[in-house]
C-alpha cells in the first residue's frame, strides 16, 4: 500500500529530530513558536540564509530550522515566542519564500502553549493540514488544538435493578461515562476507583444507607473539589429532604420521577 505524505513525514529522521525538540519544550513548559510550510529547497541543507534573515530582523530571536527533502516540508521552531510574534515573523518568512519562488501552498503558524496544551498534537495537526492543503493558496493559517474533553463521569448507587438499568442506559445515551453500584459498600469502592463528577444515590440502600454514604463522601472530598451528590429516592418525608440538604446534597428527587426532568437537573448541576 502506498505511504501518504504525512506518514512519510511522521516516520522520517527529520520527524524524530523535530519531535525531540517538541518534547523538550513541552516537558519544560517553555513557550515556542512554530512556522511550517511546504516549499522547494533553496540548495542550502542547513538553511543558513533563512536563519540569518531571521537574525537580521531580530538578533534576540533563536530559531531552529528543520527541512525534509522527501516531503519538502519546512519547520521553524522559535524559542520563547508568543503567537503574535510568531505571526509577525511568519509574514516575513512567507515573503522571503515567495520572492525566491520556493513556497508551495499555505504557511501554518502556532505557538505552544497558546495554541494547544500538547506540542506533539500541534505538530501532528500541522502535518495533517500540510498533506490536505499542499496546493492551497499561499495564505497564513493559524493552527489550534483544543484540549481533549473527557465526558462527565457519573456513579449511580441504586439497589433496584430496573431503575439502575434504565438510568444507566439513558445517561450513557446522553454521552456520560456511567458506572453503577448496587449498595453503599460497592458505591464507596467505586467512588475511590473512579472519582466521579456526580454521584446519584438512593437512601434506602442495603449494607450502608444513603445517609451514611453521603457522610462518607463528604469526608473523602476537599471542599474546593467536591463532586455533586443527587439523592433519588422513595423517601418523601420533608425531614429526610432537609437532612440531606444539611449534609450538602445538591438536589433531592423523589420516585416516581420524570426522566426528562432528571436529565435537565443533572445537566444543570454539571455545568454550574
């Protein structure tokens, strides 16, 4: 099977050397600008002319230049450079490459950590765009990698198998990472394993009742990092509800309940 351009770049010695620097900046949490373009070689394997061009414009600017002859991809790493300064320098680099008729497509710019919290992910995204838009107009393109977002994790402590299964399926379809427990003891064990964002518990549980579970949960959590607790129960007495709210419960819902209303309440708590 033929190897794509971005695979060739990703597997080359050029990429190995470049990745070393990317890991260094990321591990050290040092700012670094990135400029990338597909262009013809200027006959100088070290690109000394381009490095001197950069130095002439800003003697304080340290720049590393990487070029892959096979894929014709040029990368510049700019030490300690913000996205704004990277953009300014990219305009000058683009002009120089155009004047020498070397540029083939767009120029891509980013800055770690402004453009993304993973320098390696930024690099992979630039490679992907270079492959997709090798023949695009010679414009400047900003590259941004949004941080990955894990789904909200829910722990449902419910001894009724019908309710437990119904809610587990419904929450999973809503995009939550759902885990279940059949009693308070299992709920405590799974809480320690999972550290969920929200716990939904019945009060009438075997082994440990819901009040004991709530007290235990509060003992495990730092005040500024507490997960939300929702009570979903058959107990309808006002004194039970008051007792739960005094213990710091975020919401109290009685059975039978509206699944749509429950969905809305859970979503409201997770975004608040």
